[in-house]
């Protein structure tokens, strides 16, 4: 047998192995063939397809590009290379190859559809629409382009047009994956939830193993308060993909909503084992631990990760993190994080309120007063801040100052019960001072003789 015949035998064997899903063996057979004939672009393309199917995207891209270079007139190869580059988040390179593929093979609908997807991801929606209308000139039916155009319209809130695209795509190709699920997403977004539920159910009847559809449907059921049904959908995803972090995260959130914090802790610990540096998971876990009074574990978790969680955190995350730290009894760390955040947001009332609380809680009463007085100047109707100022004056044994602060609080918040309830407390503190002052006054009076003689 000649070397050439041996190479062809390797390729034939690789194709059979590929069809049977034995990708490692198919790869070995193709590499043996390419050792004999390294210039065969079609065999390099087959190797790219095998590597892509194995999940080795970067290696596949190298092979796709080599095949495209060897066979520059093959539109299918350039289309596949462009699709792989778009998956690898290399949009500009992907666009160049996808455009070339459409020129070489104008009826390659997949290349047109992926062009629309890539342009939409870059928010170049006008260009995406131009590609969509251009594709119609070469094909009578274009369901994938309709699907891609629907996604583009949905992403910018044009719900009616998006719904039309998804319906038309389903009409042209009833077997198109996830088209009814995406129509369901549009209907849910526009408030037509009952119809959305029907769309998801129909999609799952046709493809019960779609993890994406199960997750989306579970999210909708969670929004509708149908927690038991949502849980069933998320658990179905985990039967299909046990390591799906999205499903575990949704189950944890659902458990928290249902008050099942022990179950939430189990899910969150599992997510941490899969992704140890996931900030939201660490914060949710700390919150659940605090809820079930496992303060020591929560404190240890927050002490370990506070630096990481606060690094480059946005304002909302900072507020949530500081609430956790304060509830865990870590006001000092909270103060440091808030001080840094307030450099970026110096007049943020929520940050200032937490800074006041942190200073009071750490024993810095004067510091808490300074922040609280600043808050009152910004918003005189903050009941809790007035209350803190009165109580801090009492804790410093300054009843006169407390009385002045209470008077001011009542002038701004006269109907607040929590302010009025401070009066008896103030009286109890004020009476000893009042009596002491009168004793001091009587002690200074001259002694009058009993006798007038």
C-alpha cells in the first residue's frame, strides 16, 4: 500500500470515528494522515472540526485558519473559521472571514446569521440590519437570519419587531432550536406572561434537554412566584449538566427566597468549590450564614475575602458588603471600605448612614456624631439619624445636649413614634442633673440666723 493510500485510509477511518463520537481517536487518525500529506487543506479542515467538537476552540481556530489559507476559495471553511473566532470573542477577525464567506457562497445562511450576531454584540445594530436585508436578496427563506435579527431587536428593547422575527423564523423552520423559547422571553418582557409560559412549554416538548430553555423558563417561573416549578426546572438542568454553575446559583437564590437557608448554604458552598473567587456567591453565603446565626463562620468568611470583595466594587456592592460586615460585628473593616468608597461618592446618603453606624458600633461616638450631623444637614428628616444623635448625647452623659437634639428632631419629625419614645429616656437622664443643679444652688445661699436679737 502506498503512503497516499494509507493517508486516505486514515481519513476514512477518522470520519467514521467522528460520526461515532470517538473524537480522540478521530484526531489521531487525521494527524497520521496529515503527517503523510500536510498540504491537504480539506483534511486540516476536518481536524479543525474534530478539535472544535472536542471543545478545544483555540487549537481548532488555528486549524480553521490554516485550512482557509490552503483553500482560499472555500466559503464553508471561512464561515466555520469566522464562527469559531466569534465564539472566542475575536469579533473583528470573525467579521472579516464571515464577509468573505458570504461573497464566496452567498447562499450560506449561517455566515449571514453570524454576521448579524457579531455586529449586534458590538452594538452596531444598523449594520446588522443592513446585513439582514442584504441576505434576503440571495435566499427565499432565512430562518437563522430572522432569529439573529430577533435577538438584536430584543437586546435594544424593540419587542414587537423582535416578536415578529421569532414568529417568522418559526414559520419558516418549525424545528429551529429555541425559537419559541426566545419568543417566550419577548412575551414575558412585554408582560404577556401566560403566553410566554405556553411558548416555553411548547419548546420543551420539542427539545426537553435544552439547558438554556430550562434555565430561562425557571427564571420566568421564579418571577411569577411559582417556586416549586422553577426548582424542578433547575434540578432538571443539573441532571443534564451536574456542574452547571448557573443552575446551582439559581437554586441558591430560590432557596433564600423560600427561607430554606441551610439548603442555600449547601448550594453556595458547591458553587464556591467550582468557582472559589465568585464575589456574589461569597456575599450570599455570608448572608445565609448570618441568617441561621452562624455568625462565627460568616465573620471568618468575610475576614478572608473582604479585601477581594471591596476591590473595584461598585457602589451597590459596597453597600451590600458593608451591611454584611456590620451585621457580622466587623465595623472597623466596614469603616475602611466606606472611607474609600466615599472618596468616589462623597455625598452619598446611604454610604454616610453606614459610616455613622460603623463609627458608633466601633465605639467612636464623636466620629459617629460628626457623620450624623453632616447627614442631618443634607436631609433633616432622617429619623434614625436624629435618634442616634440623641442617644449618643445620652451615652456621653450630656443630657442638655440630648434635650436640644431631641427638640430639633421633634421639629423635623413630629409624627415619628421612635422620636417621641425618647422623651421618657431623656427625663430619666435629666432628673438627676436637674436635682444636682438645684442642690448646688441651695448650697450657695447664705445661712440665715434663727434669731433676730
